[in-house]
């Protein structure tokens, strides 16, 4: 018996192609009352495998996959008055990914010492000393590669969790370079130069005790010696999605749904039947390596004390070093510096309450932003932020 389904797709700049089954199909273009153009597709059951090699399966009586691009939808999309074709310059500005084989690495050089100075200035506020982790942000260093085999089944029995950091988990150094270059520092991504990114990558590898494959310590990185770095977990992912056989490796995996979880295949055994009881965690999780930090300060603030030799004011320097990570990024949810409406709502509580929250901490914000400044000095920082938001 034929199986039918209707795919109704609204054409937009975000979806200029309609994905349908490559089975026998009849298509009809329909214009709705609100002006949208949709394509109704009458799809018959298919016999071929998906183009990505995966096996087709049924869900709710319907077949899923394989896929093809609907050329009719593309013709309609070209007529829509939205967007424009990206220029070569625009593509170049965003085409900054770096592959494990080195494709995409820019010409440049950076030393471990330069990276350490950059880290202390731009990264330490979130990721802690030497990458050991900060409040709400993951550790970048520490742990052992063999810990990835650990399973935290019973902490009381001495079970320890896996430690996933750059040195233990990340398979390629190119991922560090690309991620740092495109996404860091958190308040101001895409501001690092290529040389600065090489320096930070070299430092992060150094604090993770990663060496070149011949055993030599990493003192600097450039586009020439970069591929001499081999990470401990370079072969820890399946299937291998890099190299000349990547496409076939993926097809080989997807062609056997029993390996990755078909809807009709259970990978677990002895499952509970009927109502599943609620189990509450009663054991405190311990055994973290490195140990979880309980400190609520940034370790010494001598670097931030007022100094007439600096161009930045004392308050501005504290803000840039400590506060900007949250108050310059809308995604965090903290009131943005310069947002008049947001700060007007905050100030309705009264300035004394604002000072109190800043000094004692509120929500995700630690007391005094995690600094050990005096109350009076930190009030000056609060005043600075408010002055920039009126």
C-alpha cells in the first residue's frame, strides 16, 4: 500500500531548498492567501538508501529519507526579494575555519610566553589560573587522557569521573586555534590577531603538557610547525570524519543503524517495564581532578590598583578585566553597559541596594565580581558602569 505524506515548506532566505524524499513524487506549487508560496509533495515509498549512506526506516508508519533538493523550490527562491549573494570579501571574512590537516592556517607565529601574558589579560578572569577553571566556565587544562574511560557509577566506591579538557579530550590542535580565533575572548570575539591566536594556542598546549610528536617542548607555534602537534585523543572519536576516507567512513556507519540507534533497535538491556521510579541523587560527587575550586576571589589584585601611568582609569580597568565578560554580552542576561532602560530598572531599587547586590553578589555574579577590592573601590566601579549607562 502506498504511504503518503505532505511536506509544506515556507520559502525564506533561511531555507531556499525543500528537502523531500527521492522517491517517486508529484509536486504542486500553491500560493497561500497570506502570500507565502509552498510546495506540496506527494511522496511514495522509496527503495534506495539515503544519499549519506544511512538506512531508511519507518516512523509512525511513514518512511524517512533519502533526501534531494527540490529544483522547483530553488527557482521560486531566486525570485524572492530577500538577501543578496555573498561577496568574495564577505566569504573571506567568515571562512576562517582551520582543518586538522592544516588547511586554513594563516601565516603567523606566537610564543608560549606571549600566550601566557595574553591569557592573564584576556582569559584568566573566566578560566582561572593556568586554565584550571573559573566560576561558571570550564577548565581548559588538567586531568589525564586515561580518565576518559572512567564511569562515575558510585562515588562512595571511589569511582572518579572522566576529565574532559583540551589536553585529555580535544582531538586536534586546529580546533583550539579555530575556536579561540572565532569565539574568544568571550566579551570581544574575533578581536585577536593571528599571532595572538598562535600564542594562546601554544600556551594552552603547554599548560596541558602537550609536546611535539618528536617529544620536544612547544616553545612557539607557527603555520609551519603546527602539524607536528599530535593530541593524546586524536583517535578517540568514531567514525573518523577527517582525511580522504571521511565521507565513506560516515556512510559505513550510517548504513548500519544497529550501530548508532535505530528507532526499532534497543542498545540497552534489562530496561524497567511500566512506571519508572524517581531516583534522587543522595551522594555528593567527589574525586574531581583537578579539584573543584571553592575560592571566590581572583587571587591578588595588585595588577588592578590605581596607577597614574595607565591610560585607562582605575574603574575602567576593573570593568574591562572583570565585569565586561558578563556586562558586555547580551547573551549572559546581565544588564548591558550602555543600556539605559535596563539600568533604569536596576536603579529603581535605589543606589544602596545596587551597591549591596554588587558587593554581596546576586544571581550568577560573585561578590564584588570575584575581586578582593574594598567596598569603596568597588562602588566606584559600579558608579562607572552606571555613568556609562545614562
